[in-house]
């Protein structure tokens, strides 16, 4: 079980390192978007600091999640981004069910990391 957790958590971290780097380097192709998604994309581009901030959080959190000593901090840092990803994929259907499925799986892995390290987190919120 420990090996499975390590593999899943490292893959989770690598996914977010990739997502964060893509916000800066733009190497992943952008899928075709419907008119509604183009409006959202245009709105995001008018707020110049939002995508670099999300990218930086994804990058730092992904790196932190890879290492067991910092995994808890990474899981807590990425949690608000995960909520945004889930809300976005549930609201906009242009990504299709695949986007919601991947987002849900990543969200469950994030919850698993938080529950797995709850003893470290509970002192912060008590």
C-alpha cells in the first residue's frame, strides 16, 4: 500500500509541475474551445497576474508533494486550486466528461493526502 501511495502522490505532483510549467512555457496545445470558453479565457487574460499565480502555486505544490517531508504542505497549498479545477470542469462542458473525470481523480488523491496527514494539519485549524 505504501508503494501505491508513493507512486500516486509522485504522479500527482508531476501532473501539477507540468501544469504549472505550461502556464509559463506554453508547450501543451490548447484544445479547441467553444464561444463560452473563449470568453472565459479572454477574461482570464485581462487579469494579468492570475495565471502566473496559479502556475506558481501548481509548480511549488507539485514539487512539495513529491517529497514525503513536504507532502502535507503541498497538499494543503494545491487544495484551493483543485476546487477551482473541479468547479471549472463541472461548469464548462467543452472539456467533456474526461476533464471532470481527471479532475475528480486528482481531487480524490488530494483528499487522500490530506486525510493521510491529518494529524499534522489538525493542529493548524484547532
